[in-house]
C-alpha cells in the first residue's frame, strides 16, 4: 500500500502487525527521523515491526543519491526515552533477502521493531553475489502467540507477564477467543496485566524486562563472522555491511605488505559476546565504516564498555562506495605509526 508519508507507513505496519499480519516499510534516514514516535510505541507496546533503511548521505536531505552508513545510532536508540532496537547489517543483496526473512521472525519472536540497515550502494547499484539459497521447508516463527485452545485451558493471562524470564511475554491476536485473552496493548506505563499505572516499581520492572528481552536477542540475531590471520597478530579489524567486498580485497593487499589482521564482520546489534571478546583479544582494532562520526565505534564503546584507545577509526564518507585502496592505505599508515615500522620492513 502506498502511504501518504512516513508517519502513515509505520502506523500501518504497527496496526497490521498488532492484528497478526506480517508487515514492513522501507525508507531512508529522513524517514527514520519522522517515524520516531511510532517506533517508540511499537517498542514499548511490544508490537512487531520491520523497517528497511537504505542509508544515504545526511544530515537533512544531505546527499540523497549517495551512499553512507550513517543511521546506526538513530536506529539503535530510535525514539525518546530508554530504548534499544535490533539491527541487522546485510553485506550484499543475497544477505538482504536472507536477513529480510529473518527480520520478520525476529520481530514476531521478540515482539519489537527490527531494522535491516542496508545502504544506497546495495539498494541501487548492481552487485555480483552468491544466489539466494532458500529452504522451502522453512516455516514462520511467530513466537509466543496463544491459540484459542491455549487460552481456554489457561488459568491466568497477562499481556506483559514474563513467565519464562527471557523478557518476552505471551500475546494474542484479536478475535482468537470470544471471551478470553485481553487484547490490551499499552504504549503507557502498565502492570503485567496491561492495567495503567504510574507506580514506580511497576515501571522499573517493565523497562528492566525489556532489557532482558534485548539480552535474549543476542542469541537470536546473526552471529559475527571471524577470520583469523595465518599468523598470530595483535591487530584486528571490524567492518560491516557493504564494506565487505572492499575489505576482502584490502586484506590481500595488506598481507602482501606484511600486515597481518584478524577480521570480524559484525552482522547484528545487540552485539554477541564474541564481538566484545574479539576487541579484548587485540591491542588495537581498526573499525572501518562509512560515516563521519564513527557511529559503530561509538556503539561498541557504549554497549561493550570498551577502552576507546583500543578502537581506531577508519572513516570514509564522501558518498562514494568505500574502496580497497582507501582501506589499505589508511590501515597501512596507522599501522606504521603504531608499530614504528614501514610496510617494506614488515614484508621482509
């Protein structure tokens, strides 16, 4: 359906998902800005939603026909108040399809908005990539949805009760049972039975439960992919998304210059423990991203309580896709400064 604006589009997604349909909207950075209040409603009322963000140059209208990776922070913490959202970082069109399907399962299972952050490079350019290998036996994961029979046999139902202690409550679809199963969904403070309250203890328990849900998400999102160098090294590199082809090419060039790097491709937020462990395993980690403010680095420091001195930014943000030549030259220059060696000495 063609909505009249971004506010209407995310509102339609939330309404459809609350009724049990799977729905998504696609936008870019300015659209995410406009959707902030509705995103907060979906997060706090715990309604699934999927948002595809084709990131482009900002702020404001910025460079609308150029690529960047600059919506990481606005997506991770979208809306007012304390929020944390699930982000997926596909590396190419094939993974966009794979993560697109996964995003719906995650949104249903976690009952929360899920962002798929691709960028204009992937969204508008032609790519050579592996074909999508779809499993025809795959079935929807709708998460904790109670049927009429389950409601009939249940002795107690509270929309926001955390029975399993994983932060995720059970929900119902409207019309599932003629008399049982409250359809209350609140975007305001409530108790576990969706009754409005501003009692401090109830509010604290609710927002802490949402943190438990976010912790549960760590085991459900795509794991990072690590590739270690042929020989031990104290230098690592973290990258994500459309940077992958350039990073793969740059790695070979750096190896030819005698620079050994362990690599980690981050594919999702919240970060798995493996991401934090990777940083702690190395003295210095280069963080390659396509924005001015080192947004992924900021997210790593904020969420992982990491020493900022360990993380060295390699930033490219002129609107063109990042190149292997740029990555190679920037890492080689920083590496030479940190080690006091030139690349010829390293190669020898």
